[in-house]
C-alpha cells in the first residue's frame, strides 16, 4: 500500500488481526526497508499477540534512488522522525486503527527516529522498543520521551551496548535488555526470537487493550 506522508508517497504494509489490542509502527535502520526478514519475523510475532503492525519504508522511492549514491537521506534522523510522527497521525485517521494505542519498534538509526517521534507524540505513543538502536542520535529528545522504552542490545555489540547504557540514564522510563551472544543484527541462532519475545511482552504490558480497554476489529 502507499501512504502519503511529508508530501510524498512511501510504501507500507499493514496487518490488522481481528480484535487488535494495539498498533506497532516499525522504523527500520539505515540500508534496510519494510521488506527486511528480521523486521517481518518480529512483526509476525506481535501479530500473534493481537497487535496490528505497520511496516514503513521511511524514504520515498526517489529518495531511495538518490540515497544509494549519497547516503544522506538515511541518516537524516530529524526527517525520519517527522515521518514516523506523521505515520502515527495517519493511523489515527484510519477507521480500522483509530483509537488503538500506538507503540513504536525501531532498529539501529530507526530507533533514534522513533525516540524523537515519541518525544513529540507523548500522548499517542504509549510504548517503544529499540533493537540494536542508536539512541545517541536522538540527542536532547531523550529526556522528553514519556513512554516506557525497552532497549534491546546484543551482548556482543559492545559499542552500541555502551551507547544504550548511557541513553538509559537519560530516558525517564527505560529498561535495558541484553541478549547474550548476539551481535548488532541478531543473526545468531535463537537471538531474534528472544527479541520478538521481549518486544511482545513489552507491548502487551504497556499498551492498553484498545480504546477504553476494548479490543478493536478491522
């Protein structure tokens, strides 16, 4: 499907299981897309827990083409954050999604964009999960994030782990979860499954079941 955001069209995939209790918007990292098998594996796990998922390409197709040569768009975290925020607004305008509590799942640089968007959308965004994120790129937005944040980092991803330790001290409501033996991409056997389980637990704990506690059917 196509979503008009920030004056351009971006590609997205929406899955809304019957009786959805919330919506999780995925924010991919640099060099990735909504088609990432890792993202889709985590999304499938959340759908099994009655969570709708919206997977976005944060750049338009023209921007993707330009980015292959310049690499500039993918690291424009402020731009990406603005688009994540507009995706939250877009969801609120859809009948099937209106009123669902929103969570954000960000990977790598996408986690920084998610954190910046959450700092702006303090009422709408109710929970956030970062996988191998770069929260340092969110800068001064971190103390303004009011939603509970789960920072998932691979135990072997030493540099990123240190960045997340520091970010956890600046976030008002953050927990750090270390997946033993995992690298930055969680390619080691069983590690991505741990990410999916941690994310599902976080979102089902912190996202109330739809408006006024009721589940919503598409």
